[in-house]
C-alpha cells in the first residue's frame, strides 16, 4: 500500500461503497429524496481537493505523496487546513455515502479512509515536511490544524 496514491485509494473507496450497497443491500438510513443533499458534499469536497492541487501546481511543488516537496505551501486553502486535499476526499466520500442512501457500510468506509489517510499518508508526509522545512513547518503546524 506504500505506493498507492491517495486519489487512487479515493476512487477504490467510491467503487467499494457502490459495490457494497448494491451487493449487500445495506440498510438505508436516509429517506428517499434526502440523498440529494449529497451533491454539495461531493461538489465541495472535490472543489477543495482540486483547489489544493491547483495551488501545488501554481507553486511548482511536487504533488506526489511519496516524493520530496519543493515548496512549503501555506496560502489559499492551506491557511485553514494542512491537508485540504485529503479533507476534500473525506468530504466527498461522506457525500457519496449520502448519495447511496446513508448505508452504514458507506459511512464506515468514509471513516476508514479518514483513518488510513491520517495514520498512513499524513504521518508519512509530515515526517518529510519536518525534515525538509524544519522550523518553518513547525511554525505552520502551530498555526494551522491538521484537518480543520
């Protein structure tokens, strides 16, 4: 899993949500029609993720999880979250869970994605950032929370 990129994992989790709901017939906790509330979650989450990605490209820093960063990005959406792309993925997954009728398995997968992201990817990236940017990164961590 070390080389599995977060966007790929995100897509795998969307597929897993759909397959589990279809195959297992997970209990739906949200009445019909209310699942349309998913649209703002999905759109907002994807917009947040793409906003972070665009900022990385504009700053010409490495976006690849397992590569070395070139620049410490602290502006734009990174002023509110150190990990807006991951936050966007989690928000979108919650939206997909709503879209699928609020199946328990879908929400469980969204939480599992959050845990994997927090414990694996972010921990890995933070070690690299501390080593590369030292006190500047530590100051950023004191000012901006990991998630929100």
